[in-house]
C-alpha cells in the first residue's frame, strides 16, 4: 500500500476545519445571532430562495442568447406514398388516364443544425429589468427573515440571562435562610425561642426551594427555546458568555429620533413590489411591438433504396442551407392587453396605498415602542430602588434580631418582601430588554451590530 502524506495532511486539515466549525458551544449575544443566520432553518431556506432568484435571473437573461439545435433522423418508407398524375401521357402512360408514381426512395435521412438568435423583443428588454427587480424582491424577503430570526434569538437569549440571574439570587436567598434557620434551631434547642419561630422559617425555606426548582425547569425550557431559534443541536450543551451585568442599556435610546421608513425591510419590499408592478405594465405594453428573430439552418438529405447507403456519410447525401429573418407582430388582440394594463395600474394603486399606510404604521410602531421603552425603564429604576430599600430593611431586621430587640417574624417578613422585590426587579429588567428589541425592530435597526 502506497503512503500519501500530502493527501493525509489535507484530510486532517479538512477534519480540523469541520470540528472547529461545529465545536462552538459558547456564545455572546451577537455570536448567537450570527450563528442563527447560518443555521436557523428559516434563515437557511431564505438564503436558498435568494440563490434560486439568482438562478432565475440568469435563466431569463439567456433568453436573448443564441440557441443551437441539432437533429438527425432515418426513416424507412416501407409503403411509398404515390403522386397522382391526372394525365399519364406526360410520363408515357395511357393518354387521359391518371398515373400513380413514386417520387422518393424507400430509405431517407435528414441531418439539420440550426442557430436561432433573437434580434429584438420589447418584452425581453423589460424582462431583463424585471429579473433584477425579482432578485431585489428575494433579497428584501431574505432580510425580513433575518430580522425575524434576530428578534427571536435576542428575546430568547435575554430570557435565559434573566432567569439565570433569578436562580442565582434564589440560591443566595436559600443560603441566607439556611444560615438563619441554623441559628434559630440552636436557639430553640437552648429554649430561647418557640418552635413556631423555627417552623415559620422552615416553611419559607421550603417554599423557596420549590420556587428554585420551578425556575430551574424554566431555565431548561428557555435554553431549549434559544437552541431552537439558533438552529443549534438540542442535544449539545450551550454556554452564554454574557450576563445581565454585561448588558449595557444605552441612555440615548430613550431619546426619540426620526424614523427612516427605508430602514425597515418591509418598506424596501413594498417599494420593490411597486417597481415590479410598473415593469409588468411596461411588459404588457411592449407586446404591441413586433419581435424579430434570425435563423440560420444547415442540413443534408439522403435517399436511397439501399439502407446501407443512407447510413454511409459518403453515400447519397445532398446538402442544403438557409438563412432567414422572421417578424411576429400582434396587430389586434381585441383589447386584451389594454384591459390587462388597466388591472396592473389598479394593482399599482393598491401598492401605493399600502406604502402610504405602512409609512404611518411605522411611525406609530416606533412611537409606541419608544413609550413602552421609557415606561419599562422607569419601572426598572423604581423596582431597583425598591429592591435596595427592601434589602436595607432586611439587613436592619437581621441586626435587630441578632441584638435581641427584634422578632424572627420580622426577619421572615423582610426576607419575603426582599424576594418579592427581586422578582419584580428582574421582571422589569426583562420587560425593558424586550422593549429595547421591539424599538430596534420598529426603527429597522435590529440587525445593526
């Protein structure tokens, strides 16, 4: 067996490249979006549709290119059709009597090579422009799909981060309660407090453990949702390299800025549809013009009563050729094209109405998203203040209890209020992050890195 080190080295490089392409399991938010653009099924199908559109454009372009056709055939006239001559005397037959004659051999052949070239066709010229518009339609549709994928991935990513932070805080709360519970049990064993004080905190600890398990199951759901939106293998582990402490909220996003409708892929798609409808009108109108084509033909005919002579290229073959130009012109179509143009003009009015309506809708969406974002931001700030205050109240209650001037019930109530403040705060944070994504989508800035 011959050893081929170069081929082996090349195979190892390909294997290494393949492993590195599939080994990524840790993602920032932007990396998760980029990964989804390559692996999400919707995004992949949109890219395929875009490539189909490119191929369609090339197909339409080739209509104006030369067309070359070749044909070859052999036939056996086993019953030769007769030609009837009214007066057989012309060919030495009986005068005044019809005469049936054979004017072709038993075996015949025909070989033809033809070239056709379109010289002028108004519909073809408009069709080339329409093909480019069709390509733009596909590109805009692809962009809309990318926006949808990016929106879903960002919201799922934020959902994992927020729930992850909730779990960390629940773990910290359970650790704190376990410490307090241990102290209470020690005091109860020495007779300084009643058993009901221990039981109250134990109930609170059990409820907290149930809540922790609930959010743990939620986290599995959120992570699987993120994997699905990314097109990531559901059976492979995934790690998020960001957390809520890394997420920076830009203050200037609260400032209302002018919205450019053309930043929205939907508006770009509508504008392209408008251009496509105009071209359809021009294409119908181009049907009033003639189409001109050129044809070049070169061939050979063969005929013999011996089959082998027909097969022989040097046998009874006779060449022929022709060149010609044809014109097709529809002079009157009973106003068919006229009414087709009217239909397309009405469709164009509908597209223009939709553009006008969507322009207003964009401003409304952006305004509502801006208001929601400001409201969410103010709610998050208020909940953040409430969280700090409840934490201070809890610290004071613990100090009073440690000094013997406070009750365990006071500490338990402060713990409960602190956890509720935590839950409210992270709910507000999640609402704020979702509102930010919605505003970016409304402004057409969701794909901006």
